[in-house]
C-alpha cells in the first residue's frame, strides 16, 4: 500500500506543471469548496469537473464528483463506506450523498462571497440505528468567505448549517469558522472549528466541538494533495484519546 501511494505521488509530481495549479497556495487556480469538513463559499466554475477522495480512519473512503453546471451553480454526488481499506466485509453507506451549491454574492473589496446549498454527505462510519454519520453532514448551509493580502493570502470563512441527521434529538442550528493561510505558491495551511451544537448530548460528541487542521499542497496539473488532523480537542467519544488522521486527493479539469 505504501509503495503504491509513493508511486502515485511521484507520478502526480512528474506530470504537474507550475502553470497548472490546484486549490492551494498563492497561485491556486481553482476555488476550494471545503476547508476540511466545513463548506466554504467556494464554487466550481461552469464547465469544470472535480473528483475528490477522502481516506479516513476505520478504512473509510468517500468518493466525490462535482460539476460546475451554471455560472453560479454546481452539483455533486458522493458515496463511500467503512472498512473499504482493510479486511472483511465492507460497510457501505446507506445512501449516496448530494451536494448542491448556488453563489448568491461574489466577493468584492468590501463584501465576502456568499454561497448557499445542501450537502448530505457526512464523514466516518454510518450508524444505521441512529441514522447518522460519526460527523454529521452539513445539510442546509450558508457560507461566507473573504480573502485578504497578508504575506500571500489569508482567507476567513464562516458557515451556518442545519443537518437533517437529527434522529438523535440534536437538531440545533450549527456554526463553524475557519481560516486558510497560503505559504508560497503551492501550499496552504487550513484550520477550522465546528461548534457541533447539533451533536453534543448523545453518544458521539462530548460538547467540545471539533477542531481540525490540515496541510494542502497543489502538486500541479489540477491536483491537490491534503493531509488532515481531525478532532484535536478529542470531542468524539468513539476515539477520545487521539486525533484522526486523514488524506484527501483532489483533481479538477475542464470538460470542454
């Protein structure tokens, strides 16, 4: 597995060019639509397709495909499961995820970009009895993003969401905030905090919220590689003694 990933990574680097960037660094060519788990106001341009893989603990793998349908709208689907990487039976998710985004306001000198949408894809294992993922899907959301020039670029993000995974009785409106800081032309550091107001009185969250961080690297030719650390505050009750490590691979390409 390690050898296969190393060969894949070297291939991406070898085929990338400095003129074709991904979604990180000062020279980023495309908007990113998530920090780590929280949606941003980013939107996939019309005529572009994005393919993304999330590789998470417990053998979880989630595959995404998103298409820029109109100038101010994108549509995506996703699907995955637990124990895909590992041994034994694969525990597939019950339903595919759906992601729809509409840009309401473009960013200006004084105003942030504003996007509204719906995203039904959660993260981690899916628990059928509770009808929810380990990390709840955003559900209906609105996100605002604003970029500033500061030794490169500094972007601030805020999201409000209402998840439909509320069988556990936690059905509050939720808030998230985050930041991205570019480091040179190809690399960005991202940090987000999910208040988890809709996930703090059951068997999953303990009330601390989810603090996540990641390192994102544009390797060129539309590819972005990201390494994430989730739940630094050890909010999740299923694994309270350590943060989760995750890997994300993203590719964006014009379909024309």
